[in-house]
């Protein structure tokens, strides 16, 4: 497995509040339609998170961003994606117990987003 240096302690997942709440009710790990379509869970590092939000969630509010401890994700792969960057992708069944700290965020119409200070 190739990881960016330094290996981040946490990676982050973005889902709609509706997807987060539905997953919680079913006792499963929250995913978005793109995850189901592609066959893996798309995640970002802290350094990639704001750009991911700007590119894929512009104008959306009530998004849940949550931390996932990198070391606890079985099936984590670092794969080439946007601009040649390595992005964390979760393969296999991910447990909802992996969900760490979380926050509600909104992405403005111009792509502006303010992330919580704890995202590092």
C-alpha cells in the first residue's frame, strides 16, 4: 500500500445529513451514491478535504464530515485520483464503529467552506 507522507492519523468522509441519519438507523457505515456506484468509499485527507467539498458539494448545506482513524480501516487503499494525488479509498465492509468526531458543514455557492479546527 502506498500512502502519502507523512501517513495521516485520520482520513475524512463527507456525506449528506440524510445519508448519515439513514445509515445510523440501519447500523451501517454512511455512504453516498458515488461510493455505491464505484464499489469503494471515497475519503479525503485533511489537506484534500476543502477542495473535495468545493469541487463536489458546492452550494450544499447540512453535510456531515467525520473522521475515520486510518489505522482502523481494513481494506484502505491509497489510489491515484485528482491531479495525481493519492486519495484514501475504503474497500470492503466498513463498520459504523469507525465513525469518529463529526461536524455539520456547508459549502457556499462560490465554494467557500469553513472546516472545524479539529480537522488536522
